[in-house]
């Protein structure tokens, strides 16, 4: 299956089954923590789409969803820290408890910028849920409130995460072979 993509994967880091179990667990935790609140899940496009679609179905509260798209310029491996809003949210944030849904927290620059920007719109609260946390590379002062997996400092793809817009549709998270992005 997927042989043309799988030849570029060094090894599977997180299997579909591992991800499924952990997302269910985090969804249950969020459901308990947000009881009685006005939860708005904000998916950061495009990397969060697969995680978002699984996570929202693991949440048993009546949540709203919205999406935002930001670009840190370029399709490379490293975040530049310069963030541009490509697509903004569709609604005002007053009265909502925001949960930002991210694929991976790396340097943290993207989410740190975004959180500051959304705080200025005066929601009730803002928290962060990330599928992956690459804390070894954190430079910004930001930590996830909910995290599914800690990952090593290697470039990973799949389950929404891309390299140059490819591999998002791999159903698991894998480590990309260095030769793919160094070649
Ligand atoms: P940060 O601003 O450095 O935290 O970068 C966050 C964004 O960089 C993520 O939303 C991803 O789009 C991208 N990113 C960082 N590390 C990886 C990785 O290992 N694989 C794929 N994308 C990554
Ligand atoms: Mg990306």
C-alpha cells in the first residue's frame, strides 16, 4: 500500500492504532475539562486536518469548529518565524473557549504569534492541543496544554504533516528519509 510514498519513509514512528488510542484519550480529557464551557476548536490549516477530524469526533461536548491558515513563508523544513495570515476565522471570539488544534509544536514561533493575535480578540480562554510536541527545538515561550506524543528532533510526515505539501495523506506518522529533503 502507498508504495510510492512509503519508499521515502525511514521508519514508522506512530502507527494508526497508537494514534487512534491516544486521540480517544485526549478527546475524553478535553470533554471532561470543557464541560459547561463554550468550546471552539480552531484547526490550523493544513497540517491539523486529519488530527482535527479524528479529535472532534472523540469530543462528546457540543463544540463549534473553525479553521485558520497561516504561512511561515516557504516550503522548507525550518520555520522562519515570520507568519502571514492566509485565511482568517469566520467568527468573533467573545464568549468562546478556544482550543487551537495544531499538528506539531516545533520552535513554537507560529503558535506563539497566533495565540497573541487571537488573545487580542478577547475570547474567554485560549488553550493549545497538539498531536506532536518536538520540545527539543522550542525557542518561543509556549507549551501545549494537551499533547498526544513527544517526538524526537527528526523530520516527520503523515497524518496531516507534510514535506513540500506531500505525504499528508499517509495514515500514520513516519520519519522522512534525509535524502528526500537534502537531495
Ligand atoms: P514552529 O513555528 O517552528 O512551531 O512550526 C510549526 C509548523 O512547522 C508546523 O505546523 C508544521 O507545519 C511545520 N513543522 C515543524 N516540524 C515539522 C516536521 O517534523 N514535519 C512536518 N512539518 C513540521
Ligand atoms: Mg507544514
